[in-house]
C-alpha cells in the first residue's frame, strides 16, 4: 500500500514538472507606439522636476544641522575654563 502511494506520488510529480508553464507569450514584447513612450518620458520628467527642490531642501537642512552642531561645540570649547 505504501509502495503504491509512493509510486503514484512520484509519477504525479514527474508529470506535473514536465507540463509547460501556463505563462503569457513573450514573443510580442513592446507594441505601444511612439506617443506612449513620449507620454511616459514626460511623466518621468515631471517626477524628477518635483523631486529636485525637495532634495535641495533636504541637503540644506542637513548642512544647517551640521553647522549648528559645530557652533555648539565651539561655544562649549570657548566657554571652558582655562587651567
């Protein structure tokens, strides 16, 4: 009984692995026209243009934090009593 079960499971697994995958045919890849490509490039340009000011603001914020921490360190060193 156990041998029959093992044999049938092995046969089922072998048959299942030999069946081709039910996937989409990839022979036809990109069939959109030129206008679709131009539209997508325009959308990408909009995203990049909107991203530039936020990146510049972030860089300015980080520089401001770095200057503030340097100024605090200078004040603490200058305010320390000399021995």
